[in-house]
């Protein structure tokens, strides 16, 4: 069956939770691999390869969860050409400062950086770029059509997972299933036991994806025994408000604040809570 919905992003905005819930929903069918990365990294394999990933799947909504597509204009162009007019596209947005902090923690978790937050911003461009939503969102609207995109807020998931599950069901036009484990948390508070081992395994995982073994990679990544062997829980986590502001990050906070108004207009979301958090950050500058 040809897929008729797609999660486009953002990154660190709940894609693992989305996959966990939707894979258990009777009205949704997902491929064995959580992320196919077809429209940005593996488009040369052809649409016939992509369609084969959905062989045997049948449900009112068949689709893919991949958090990178939002940030690739070329991927969005390919998606616009491939999907039918009745397709639904999901975008979840998160307070850009908090998302950036979460992304940095993730890079630490997988052993990709040991730099402090302010220095990591210069070394890993995605930390900033993936929090600057306005241009990617406008591009998605231009190419896919505003009427086909459903925008949700990560903060609603964090504060009321069951209510967010109802929003998600409404967005996809499927029945709300009250017994799904909406409150089951996806923990970010863990770190690699050995950053070097995790880096080697991740490189091997990308190599396996290139060989067409993405289902194996997804299976290993989601295995709880593997995760317990590679990662350990962190007992204490600082608040995103504790990161402090440098002149560089202060400029980013101001940019996030300004962009929030354009995002509100484009997405129809109330982002006043984002601005309150950003204002709190700006008030701590120089303290």
C-alpha cells in the first residue's frame, strides 16, 4: 500500500514516542524500520525500493516517522512529488532553546561530543539549524500545502501525553485509542558507558543502512538489552534555564523569540509559553 502520511520533523521533538504509539495503533501501519531516510539520504534507491518497505501493510494510515525531512528542501520537493493529494504530513515543534539543549545532551549521550554547550554550538551546526524552524516550515507549507500539514507542540506531549495522543489521532483522522501507553516516557537522561564503542556501533549502523539492512539496525537500536548495555541513566539533570547566556547564545534567544511570531502565523499554534521561557533566559543575562 502506498504510504499516506509522513512525520517530517522536528528533530528531538518526540519522534521515538510517536513511533512507539503509532506502531501500536490498530489504524496505523509502519515499516519495520523507524526511519528510512529515503527522501534525503537514499533517494537513489528509487521509489520502487521505498514502496517495498510498505509491502503487506494495510491500515487507514500507512506511513513513516523520520525527523530529518523537514530540514532538507530537496527532500520536501521529492515528498511533494511522490505523495498523493490525500496525504497528511505531521510536524511537531518544540521550544527551540529547549530543543537545542536536548540535542546537545543527545550528542553527549552517543559519544559524539564532550564539549560544553556553548562550544558545541560551533562544532555541530545542526544544534542551531534544527531549532530555526521558520524557513523549513515555510518551505514545507509552500511545497506540500498548508491544508495537508498538521502542526503539534512537543510541550503538549510533555504536559499531557494522553491529550497529545488525542490530538495526534485527530491530526491523522483515526480513532483515539485510550488504552495505549501514552504516559510511557522516552528517557533522554542517559549517557554512553563508552563513547568510543557507541561511535563505532553508530558508524557500523550507517554502513548497514547503506547495504539495505535498515530493519536490522532499527531492531538493534530498539532492543532494551542493547540500550542497557550501552547506556547508563543520569541521576541528575540541569534545567534548560541553567545553561546561561553568552553573547552568541543571547543572539540566538533573540532570534528564536522573533521567529516565534512568524511560526504562530504559519502554524496556527500558540507559542506564548516559548516566549515566556526565552524571556526568562534573557533576564538572567549578566547575572
